[in-house]
C-alpha cells in the first residue's frame, strides 16, 4: 500500500522520467543517426536485474530513500556532462539538459520531503540504505532498472559519496 503523498510523488516522477527518456532518445537519434524504433527496441531488450537492490523495493520508505539518492546522483552526473552537450553545437541540447538537471534535483527533494513528512521515525535508517545502494552500484550483474543504472566515468565513487552526503543533508533539514 502506498500513501497518497508517495503516490502523487511516484506519478509525477514517472511522467518526468518518461519525458527524459524521450528526450535522450531524440538526442541520440540526431547525434548518432539511430532510429527511435531501434533505440526503443534496444532499451526493451536490456536485461533487468534488481538483485542487489531488491530489499529496498519492499516498502515505500526504502523506495523513496533509493529514489532520493538516485535522483541526486543523476542530477550531479548530468551537470558533470554539460561540457559534452556543449560540444554538440546546438544550444537546445544545453538548455534541455539544464531542465533535466533541475527536474532531477526536484525529484530528489520531493522524495526527501515525503520521507521527512511521513517517516521521521525512520530517518536514522537512510544512511544504511544509501551505503547498501553504493555497494550495489558496483555490482556488475545489476542493470537495466529505473534506478542506479549508471554508466560512464562521471559515476565515480566520489560522485556517489557526494550524492550520499547531499541526500543525507537534505533529509536532516528541519521541516
């Protein structure tokens, strides 16, 4: 059972994530000369393995903590990739990426706000969850999921640690 606050968050988050996927597909179409059909088929064909994070999908609180952290990671990773998007030679890519970065930051804070509003008594558990997620991000058999599906050099141990600190700092803020 999902609370009304979490359901509202999940619905808005899912819509934005689908929009982000559409945008990335469009960019790859334009830059790499691939068809949307082929790209979507490749996405659909990926193996989905939630193995190491399955325990954090068991309840609303754990899922919110995972999403808050993941969104912070992607926000920071996309920000680190700005120079690449600038080299594409079209300001539209840069502006689109800025919007995605802002969305990811809002998603992280929205998940944090649901945690702070509904789970004050469990906030002490968030650090352990995030530590487990950082360990899971190193697991090669984990892939094709909606969270922690990272690739590329920007997803360094430093980025994960910085994202953990930022998530914990946001959760600890007074209401």
